């Protein structure tokens, strides 16, 4: 079942970027911090809710990668696929929060195991779609680590931030 009584199964926030980096593993005693980085493209923050299934992924990926939210060199708005641009996908459970008093609650978020599986499938589908749309070797899909706190650095000429629900 893709939706629960009219409520969304997933939420995404899209932001075009000139460059973005995400620290996916903090520095530890014996290892340096690990990070991923993209150049021009789009950052997608993604959160899945209870009841979300793989059925929603093809439509989500198709919609997110084809929306004309990126500015080309000529100033024309194009999709990240048309740019061609790279993607940084960030798991963002806080997109599922609801204010309760002075705090936040996340009761509608999907369970960790199902969320991790859907997130992995979402990343893979984005990689396939973007690779099929672009012949440029410079176009990449990078992603954060599901369930971990991560540090984001973002350079944008917009911010052109958009919220989507599926």
C-alpha cells in the first residue's frame, strides 16, 4: 500500500547546488572523517513514512529527476538530467517530524530496517536513471548513510528549495 488514508508515503526536499559535500562518517581515533562530494546538480533530502513500499519509487525518481529546477548556463530552467548534473541524496528522517508541544515527534516515520531498504533502492534507481540520461562521466550520484548524523556543506545560487510529497 503506497499511501495511508490519504497521507503521503514519502517526502522529499530538492535543492539545486553549485557544489555540495556530506560528511558520512566522523573522524575517529584511528581514521579520518569520510565525505562524499558533488559539483553542479541537485541535493535530494528524503524521508519515508509508515506504509511506504517499493511501488512508489519509480514515480518518485522519475518525477524528481525530470522536474525543471536547475538553472542552465543560459539561465533556462532544466531538469538535473538535462543539465546534466550530479545528485547528492541525503536521508532526512526529520522531514517526518510533527510538532508536539515544544518538541518534535517522528511516529509516522517508517521503521529503520524498511527505511534502509527503501533508501538503498531509491539511491540505486536514481543511479540507473541518471546514468541512462547522461553520457557524461562527470555526472555522479553520491549519498549519505542511512540512520547516521551527517554534516552537510552546500553552495547554491538559489536556494530554489522545493518540497514534494508522494
